[in-house]
C-alpha cells in the first residue's frame, strides 16, 4: 500500500498508543529518570514484546532470553530515543533484531531439540489462554507449520490486524518498504491458508491420511507441509470445505494478547546492569520479574506486584509502584465480538447512562436494523442555517490517524466514509468528535446504502462495503452504530472531528453542506439506482440524536473518547 501523506506533503506521524492509551508522558518521565514511570513502561509493554517473540519463535525455550534481551536493550538505550512518539516502532524493531540475531546464532550452533520440546508451544498457549475455538483455533495452530521467516512476519501482522501495530511499523521492523511489506504479507497469508488446510485435514476423517502420515513424527516441518499440501490438493475428502472458510484477518480481530505466563522471569539486572548501575542515569529501581496472578508480597528491598505485574527492587521506605494494566487488543470502547458471523457488524451491547446534568439529546449507541430498501424516510426538519466554516476547506480529506478538521458555525455537515479493507482489514477504531462548544446532532444517513449493504454481484451478500471473504472485513467495536456512506450532522457552535485510524484502513471526507443537499440525498431511493433510501434521525428538537463518540473535553488521545457521549 502506498505511503499516505498529508495534503501539504508531510508524512503522518504515528503516535505511541497501546490499548487506547497514549504513553508519551510516561516515556518522557522514564527518560528523565522517573523510577515509577520506568516500572510502568516495562510492565505495560512487556506483553506486546512477549507476543511478538513468542509467535516468531513458536514458544521455543529461547523466548525468555530474547524477550529479556529486548527489554534490557530498551531500558539501556531509552535515553537515546529522541521522539517518545516513535517508542513502539523502536521497541518492535529491537525485538525483531534480537529474533534475527538469535536465528543467526542458531545456524552456527547445534540446535538442542530437547529444549524445544520442554518449552511451551506458543500456538497451544494461544488456544488455551485465550480459549479459542473453531476457525480461530485453527489459525493459531496453523502457525506451527510456517517457516521461521513467515512466523516472524506473522507475529507482526497478527498485531497489525488487531490494531496494535501499523503497517508502517511492521515494515520498519522488518526493514523493508511498505510496498514490499504488502507483497510479503500476501505471500505469508497464502502459506498460512495452506497451513490451515493441513490443520483441518489432520482433524478430519480422511481414510487415506493415516497411510500418508504413517512415517510422520508428529512435528510440523517444511517437508511434511509440502507432502500434506500435495495430498490435500488431490484428495476430495480433505479439500472439500465443511464450512465457509473465514479469512484469517477477520478471525484475528478482537483476539487479545496472550498473557505473560505465571513464573515468567524478566531480570534486567543481567550483564552487569544492577540497581546501583541504574542510579547513574537517575533510576533507583529495576524491574526484576513479571507475574500474572494478583498478589502482593513485600520482602527486604523488593516489592512484588502482580496482575500485569512485576517486581521492583527499592529502598524499603519507598511506597510500592502502582501496577500498570497490561495492554490487550486495541479497542476504544468494548472489544469486538469473538464469535465469527456472516456479517461483519458487531452485536448490540448496553451503554451506561450519562451522569452529566447538561446532557441534551439521545445517543446513537447500539446496532440498529437497516430499513427496508423501499421504506421512504421521514421528513427532515429544517434547522436554521448561516453556514459552516471548515479548517479543511470545502473538502477536507482525512486518511491518517490523527488527521482532524475543526468546524464552526450554524448549519449542516456531511461526513463521507471511505473504508479500504483491500488495503488493511481488521478492527476499526471510530473517529471522535471533541472540543464541542454549542450543540451537535446526528440528523440523517444517506448515500443510498449502509456500509454493510451487499455490493453488486456479490454472492449471498457476503461481500459488502466493510469487506469480503477474499480480503477480510473491517469490524466495528461491539455496540457501534453501523455507518452509512454519507452521514449528516447539524452543528450550532464549534467542534473538531479526528480520524483514529488504527487496525482497519479508512478515511473520511468532510464537506460543509446544506439542508437541501441532505434532504435530496436521503430521499434518493432504489428507483434511482441506489440500494435503499436514506434514514432521518432528526426530530427537530434538542432531544435529537448526538454522535456516538462525542465529548466537550479535549482528550490527549481522541481514540479514548467514550462510546457513550458525555455532552
């Protein structure tokens, strides 16, 4: 996929987020010598590194060493990081370097097969600890059949689909261009699908398979992958799909990071690096180990804090550091449903009641049913218009995370959706309306179709504006209102709209509009070639619906705006 650039030609900066949180201030504090910030930073990012290394090495006994070396190098060199916003890219690149260094060392040494057997199979850990079933389990187990290079790439792509990494970060970690990364990912996905077929076949009742695998040791390798793939291509029993095969990226949406296992030891006091040495750069504490069971134990000079969790050596009179919550799959509200469905739309979920005393309007915060294609919309109330000014001009094109436009005045605004599952499917992080002064209403939906309407010529309506079985789907957070191609809003005041692209690729085009244009759009029905008429949401009163992700505040990270608006 081509590199996206701002209209003025500047490449969009990627900010450091995980689990919807911005870590910039924590990173800066750790660089300045803040002991607690360093503890929190290591505890918060350890699961991400553990998952990358664990999948890349498939749980080999070297996982602990590689994770340890990655975190040690990150701590040692944190002071050299110039831009805290690039921390995630920087950390992932360190992890991939350590993985490649381990592979080079292994080529000149005798591989200890016994060590691999003693280590925890990461595919099994993924299945058991995340309680995966069906085709999600199949994808996790198929990883065993990939070569080392593909597993390394998949360890990053898995997190990209889940919204934890961007394609730019994936490409940088591998050391290739984004265009080359797209080709590499596509080839890896093809081999992953072959591996999924092998997993299905081995779990089937094919009468010929026992004879084919009679001399197989039971350990996946490239030779047997080719043999089994060849058998599957020529076997009607194995190649016959028992159910529709869901694309891997759609299955991976919403799967959290595998928790760091109990007993995993992370010692940053290795290589001569002790707490005493750390004081030279202002740190009086060093992270010693990571656990997962909730517990607190105090010993001489050490505090054990678990549940995301770590041990720090400290002077006994200092209070224990706050335990950081380990990051999981990216989501701004609720995690997407883990149950595969024919439709990419999420299922409805309840939202908490607003507590503010100045709340007006209702909130579109649950999945609704699409109206019948022939159902004409209700009348669109005509609100007063004096015009809208936009910092993006008459047509603000926003395609990158962090792109925003500020709108001011009294009148109508059109937000047109552009979802690009062909570029990158996965979890979709909704845009947010922030810094509201005045009133903002969601008045109508148009464009002749909802984004989950079936595309022309798609079999059984399986391919929609949200994606398809061949390319994967953009999946909404659970409880999110399904968008239409065109969404109309009425503003009386000032507000900022920000794109929170992470995971699924999407863009927005924002136009100052008018009642005439909105009314014409929603009343254009199937007879004019559209899929359905539009939908009017405005009741003409201050109780009309407000946008789902709306706040009067100015959050550091707009992606954290609550699903239930507080206005």
